[in-house]
C-alpha cells in the first residue's frame, strides 16, 4: 500500500505520523516570484508493492494527477504496455522450476552453490561491543565525500581497465573490509534493479534483488590485478541474478542466526541516477533528504555520483550506515576517514600491493605504534606477565572473536592455564621451544598463551609450509614438541612429537587440570625477562 501525507515546512506531519521512505519537496510561487509556502509530500510504500526505482514513476503519476485535478480534469495517464502480473508470469516461465535440471533457475542455483561454497558465516570487523544475540536494527549514519579530483581519477581508472565505476568502488570496499577484518575472503551484498527490459521502466512494483559478491583479496596484489578478478566475478554474478535472494538462502542453508544477516553483513549501494527536479504550474518540485534510524546490516556504504554541467565527474557523496548496537559514531567516522584515505591511495598508485595502501592517518599511526610519558612501563615484564595484566584489566571483555563466537579474557586465560599445566608436566619450561602449527584461530591464541605461561617460547609454523621448510624450522629452533590439530598433522614432519588439540585423550588430559593462574612454583624453571619468549 502507499500513504500520502502533507507536512508543513518544519517537517511535522499533519496526521502526527512518523517519517517515511520517500519525500518530495514542493515549493509554491506566485506570479511575482514571492514564495507562498513550502510543503513536504511523503510517500510510504511497502517493499511488497514497490522498490526504490518505483518512486520515480510514482512521483510522476502523482504530479500528473495534481496538474489535472488543479485544472479540474481527470488525469490522462497513458496505459502501460505490461502489468506486474505479466512480469510475474514471464519470470516464472523463463526461470522454470528448480526440479528441472535444465531450467534457468536450477542452473543459477548450482552456480551460487559453487561460488559461495565455504563462505564465512560472519565478517569480523573491529566492533565497539559484542554482537547481541538478536539484531536491534537500530542504526545511524556518517556522511562524507570523495572530491571531484578523486572521482575523475576513479572514472579514468575504470575506462583504462574496461570496468565500471561500481566495480572500482566494489574492489576498493573489498580491500577496505579485508584490511579492517584481517580476512582475505570478503562477501558484500548489493541491490540490483531487476528491470532488464525497457517495458518495465515505468512500472511500479518490487523488482529489486540482492546479489552476494564474493572477493578473495590477496594483500600482495596490485589494485588493478585485484580489480580484474573482481570484474570477472561481478560479471558472473550479474549473469546469475534472477534467483531471489530469499530463495538463495534456502538453497545454500547457511548457519542461521538472529544476531546477523545471512551470507553477508556489509551492503554496497551505488546510485548513479540523474538528479531530477520538476517544474509545474506554480510549483517547483525536488527531492528532500531525510534520516531513518534503521540499519539492516552491520555496515552499509551508499555512494552517489554527481556530474557537472558538461556531464563529467563532479564528486561522490558517500554515507556509512551502521548498526549502533555494534559501533560507536566516532568509530564509523574513523571508518569513513580510512576509506577515503584508501581510495585516494588507490588512484595515486594503482599497482601498489593493496596491503601496503595507506589506511591510517599520521595521528592514528602514532597512537597505535608509539608510547610516551607515563604510558611506558618502567618495569620489564615477561610475555606471560603481560597476558596476566590484560586479563585482570577486564576479564569479561572479548579477547577473541572466531567463527561467530566471542571469547572473553577469562575464558582464554583459564583454557590456556589448563594446557600450560599439561605442557609443564611434560617438562616444558624456560629456555624450551614449542612448535605451534595452526592458521589464525582460537586454538592458536590459546596455545600461544599456554606456551608463554610455561616460560617457553613458541615457534610459529604455518601448516601450509612444505615439510622440508618445517623440518628446518624445528631443527633450527631445537623444538622437539609441537601442538596442532588432526586437520594439519598429516602434512607435518615427524621430527617433533605433535600433540593434537582435538584428540579426545588429549582433551581429557587438559580438562583434568586446574584453571588457576600459574606462577614460578608451578613451572619447571623460574622465568625472567632475558629468556627467549620475552
């Protein structure tokens, strides 16, 4: 349904209702040019019956009706070539049935199964608060801009690489999210108009669909190389854009949660529609910006292109919407500054590895890398001491977020103390080295802390390294004991004894130990600051 309401120039609805989804400003003028009144006409349209593109024909139809009724005549609307029911029937006929392996719908479902296989359930951005168990959908916005010069450089980059402005900005956002989350597997949602035929342009209805765009970001790649891969992935996604997102979720069956949006948590919206205004007898009509404090996603980036009188790039207005349950306003302001800095760095050096592009400002860099005055610790401490201090500062704070879990400092401290006691019973202590072979994970964090608590030093071993390289690392360090999981043990040389954290017997051995803090009285040898782990 649609609701039409008039407000006065102060933005107060005459019926006392709340803000709505579209607003058009109307300014009336007398023949001598004096302004008579300002009004705001608010359209409230449910997504079951209309999408954003529908607002243009809806506005046109309302203005046609206004002009006609003001002249005491009936509106002269031209019949549309098709109705929404025609589109629905056509869509069903073209897509076919999922039960038919030869149908378009079946082929697209198979494409998305391949493309999104193993996609992470959650993108772990640096949040100010743990994710609540249920989304509140309460949000705010941070507005910023990319200047005319940057816009022109981005347009030139798109032309030179045979891509579109959307693809360039999508790649930039993927790099930004990869850098901010320390992840190389990035999924971003984006709306697609769904109006592939000109006969649908003037039709009011729900055509928009949501695509999931997946990017693998290698920090060592230059931006243009990454852009080339994103271009191919985007084109493939656009070619398989007919299957409704809701159905896609049912097909893929991701882990569902009331705490987050499925398949992606960041939305990218790119708007390059021309700015329009209407001139009617006695009226000037233009769009009115407004705020709605709703956030469907953790983070959303909306970009709008502007053009000058010649049709050339004239800057991009941008807006980060964010879930206020997760982020503070100043945090997202920093996100906007960093994204702007990253885009500026991209156009200045498109071949620079994306992992080396500027992200932090000078002030931020200094705050994160330098200590001054009273912030400097005057008493040297071991790594185990530093970890103990972190636990005592706020034991309930989140220490690690991994695979949808938020683990507190207390939990990781207790788990690492239990593992440390097992290692101590095996004779591990100060001056010893223990190989730790995990990808970045919760198990890795617990193991590193446990080794430090024994007084020993850990030797980080990437489980994807060739066996000969691992063998050399073990020999060079003198490590005769290592910790890994059964998933990675098969590729590791037997030059060391490997303890498996997922082995039931080893788990039982760990669970039998006390989780209390470990001191020198518990260790094989006392620790001091000049030993290897410090």
